[in-house]
C-alpha cells in the first residue's frame, strides 16, 4: 500500500477529514459535529473499504483448500500483524473477540484456574466497569478478596500513595485502566505494573480509551493482558486482546475439543467476524497514513504523534474555556497530570440530558451524557442525580471551528437556561 508521507508541519485536518465519509456535507443533510469520540469514533474510509472488499470479493470460513478460504486464513494473519505493529506485541499474542467486555469475561474465566480463596484481586474506582466486574466476578467465584484503588474526589486521579498496602503478597491480579473514558486522566500504570510484578501478580490493562490517543508499547509496559476495541480508533466493532505469550501459553480456556490448542487461536471460540478484522486492518492503515517512516510500526508511531499534537491543541482550548465558566463544574485532573482530550462536566441545577438534547437539536452536535459505565466514580462524586456527566470528547477529525461552535452553544445554553 502506498501511504502518504507527511511531516508535522504538513498535517492537514482537511485531508484527514476527507478520510471519513460521515463528515461529508451533502445538499440535503446538515452535517453532524461529532464530539462523542470516547463512545466510538467514526469509521475511516480505509476501514469501510476493507470490510466491503472482503465481503464483495467472496467470503469463506477458515482452513479450506479453495481460494476464498485461503484468503480468509491470510486475513487473520494480516490482522494480527497489523495489531502487533499498533501495540508493539507479537502477532501470536493477538486474539480477537466480540468486544473488550466479552474478552475480559472470557479471560477472567480462564484465569480462575490460578485464583484461590487466599488470593486478592485489585481493581480501581476510576475504571469503566468492563475492567472491574469481570475480575470482581472472578474473585467472588473463587471466594477471593477484592480491593479497590481509590480515586481522589479532588484530583480525579488514583490515590497511589498506599499502593504497597493495597498490592501485597496476597495479590494475584491487578486490573487498571490506562486512561479514564470520563475524565481523560492518564494513570501512572508504569508504577502500578512495577509494584504488581514485585509480588508476581498478573496485570490487566484496559486501553480502550487510550489507544485512540496515545502511542502503545505492550513490550515496554510489561503487562500481561492489554484490551482495546477497534471502534474507538476509526474501525468496526471488534474486541482485541494482547496477551503475553508466557501467560497465554499456559492459559486454560473453555473451548471445543477439536478447536486449535495453540495461541492465539485457542481463545477465539467459534467463527470470528472476518469482515470486521478486514475493517480493523483498514483502521490501522488510516493511522499509518498519518505518519512517516520505513516500517509500519514507525509510521503508526509517527501518525499517533501527529494526532496527539492536533488533539492537544484543541483540548487545551476547551479546557481553558470550560474552566472560565462559573456555572461549569469540570472534572479534570490538575496541570501536570497527563490527560486525553476528554472532558466531563456538569452544570449547576441542570440535568445532563437536557444539555445534550439541546446541543443535538440546536447545533446537530453529538455530545454524550451519563455515567459511561464508570459507575463507581459516578456514585462517589454524586453526579447521578443530575443524569451523570456531560462529556465532550475529541477525535483527530475535530476542528477549531467545531470547538468554537461548542463554546458559542454552551454560552447560549447557559444564558437561556441557567442565568435566566
């Protein structure tokens, strides 16, 4: 594939947006403004082309002698290789599934072979419940203990000062999110992983919200499991698990007797969503097309750097604006804490759904509301009575003009509904 090379100075938001059909204006359709990236991004044309190409050229199941089956076998290998370059892991460490949640429950069930009633599982108050409940359920099934790393109600970061008291010799598994899908807080997972490895605990990282915004390096992190979802980074709905081969090889899984015993196939029960894997390859190709380098990995890293810089500039403007509005309660970690361009806030005495509905009707703007399955933090911070948070989350296709419209709209809403 001939991929366009570009330097940082050549980054063009117009060219990037052209890769997303959902952003195109038509004579009879008012274009949407998508600020719901944390809930799922729009699909890049490369992903769409990959899916359509696989479907229209002839589909088949695996391991046949005929051409379409051979093509599908190759597709899975290509998909694992692309993900390996995205995450910097080995292709044989990549497994596909319905979604991150389903993969987490499947892995948790397998890990049950290693958990006893004398063990403890550590999760966090900051995380999406998809990285909490599979492991809590596992602990409950095995009568093991459960500990939570607490979230600070002042800084919206995890309280790590007592990490050695929480992660102990009894800890068998630690599950933590790389970045909050609500506040955008990027957690110091390196510190958590280091402590977990001191006591030989298994480490599971939820990178669903992080992969669209941050460069991944599975090898450098040294975790055992990393989970993500392609629909959060410009692709279709498919879950991805990177599992360190040292764990994956000995991981007992629930599977059909004739199914493959080797990794990664043994975790992939039943027929996979082949067209989604084709779309995943296209989504990674889109990221690659934003960068430069001699290898796909180099181009992906470079592309992510371009994306990060663009999102950082827009994010700084939004944060400054939200902090300047007295009626806005912004749930954002302080300066110096790494964060993704994801902003959760509330308005005094206003239900979150009222705000997002107003933006949808007035500005055709997609802004989400709710607890976003970070329900432990939502309960702790007391936002549920007002419908949860209002969340605006950026993707690389968002523009300064769209941000300006959001600022204009929020000021209008406050004038009409709050300061009346």
